[in-house]
C-alpha cells in the first residue's frame, strides 16, 4: 500500500480570456462557471477520498482568504496554502509545493481551472501511472484529441512501458494548424493537459539538473518564508530572483524518464466563452443562459449575467456576458479575441 497521494493545486492563474467575469481580483478558478461549485472547489473534490491527502495549494497572496474559504466550504481544506509573492509560472510554483511536501510524497499536480467529466477514467489513469512513478519516472496525462487544436501543447506517445503507460517521444509546442491536423491524423499524439504525477524528490532532482538557478531561488524563498498556520509566504526578494518558466520547458521536455498515460476523461480547460458553451447544458435551441436572462427567439447563444438583467430578442450565435459594470458582446467562434480587448484596455 503506497502512501496517500498529495494533490497539488495550482491556483495562480488570472483567467483573462473569460473577461469580464474573470478578472485579476476574481479569476476564473474562483468562479462557479460550470456548476454551483467553483472551478477550484471542483478540482479539490476530485481527490476527496482516503487515497489522497489534503491538498497543497499554490495561489497568489491577494486570493488567500478566498481560496482558503472556498476549500473549507467545500469540505476540502488544504494542508498547506503557499502564497506566491510574485507570479513565476508553473515550474517554480511546483517547486515550492515539492519543498513543502515530504521528499517521498507522490504529488498529483493539477491546474485549478479545468473540467474533468469522467472521474473514473482520471483515477484509473493515475493508478496506471503509479508503478512507474514509484520507480522514479515523471508522468503526465495525454488528453485524447478530437480536433486539430492549436491552443494546446501536444505530446507524441512513444513505446508502451507498462499497461496503459507510454514513454513520451516528444513534446510539441502549440502548433500551427497544418501540423495539428497532421498530428491528429497520425493518431499517436495527445493534448498536453498540464496534469502531472511524480515524487517530490524526483521533481526537485530534475529541476536541480536542468534549471538549478530556479531550484536555488525556490529553496531560499522557502527557507526565509513567513508561516502563519497553514499559510506559507515565501520570501518575496528570494522568489523574485527565480526565473519564470513552465514545468514543460524547465523539466518535462528535458528529463529522460518521462511517461504519458493517454486518457479520454472529458477534459476541457474552459479557456474561452466558446469552450464554456461547448460543455454547457443547452436548451432546445442551443442556448446556454445563466443569471437573470430574458431571451425570446434566441438560438445558439451564451448569455450570462451576475447582476443586471439581460434581454435578447431574435439573435443567434452570440456571446453576451455582463458582469459588474462591464458587458461583452461578440460572435460565437471569436471568443479568443477577448485577449485583444484586454490589450486594448491596458493601453
């Protein structure tokens, strides 16, 4: 019987592609977008069983009270809440969690703002990876692709090394459409969903080999951290010296023993309003409305509001989102252009 797996929940993202509901002060993982629970609560509940320890959560300092409150309300209080003084991407965030864990702990690293519809498939994939992880492999989970997605990284699935577990042949950065179509047609590629399973000491060992300055900065930041109950505040100066890099670039693409478990588990990163419409329960006319919405003769629309009433008549294929004093209106299929609005507002 292995020790309990330690969930590590990364909750530092800003989720600006779901503006205006998702904002820096209230990012998408802290919103109830797909159910009555928030994305963070749903993530924590995926590991609410005896097989898993209480989670280690890495979040921004400004969200400390919200994160702790939401997890407590969901019945999944964290064992540790690590509050990043500055954002430094996923590799340093995971390093902080690994330093807070016991060296032999197996860590399940999960973003806090993704959907997983098939929990049985997810848990089966974790069980498949565990034997290789206990032998020192770093594991990730390859999402079965259903379209030539250019917004995700991809993983080429190599030789099988255990039942349902393969060696990673290569990681592919977000591809152009032509390459994505070719990878989808080949059938031996999967999407990189950003979920990982490995021992804490093995991750730190690989980080020390491939990004030693990152490991040193994280160690110094944790040694000088302020602690208040479950809250750990790494030293801002030391952590500010840490290079900013993703776990994929800093470790996974460079390590030798990296495994992937291909899995179809109803995964979605809810990276846009179009993505949310695609996974929402629709009415008989293809609409996904939430909040005080009065809609007559609307088709294939997503209309959401958290305060003001939104009324629509005889429109179709629109995204309309009202939050606070802001209203977003754009055609369905163009929700990735929200980032253009964010840039324009910064100017």
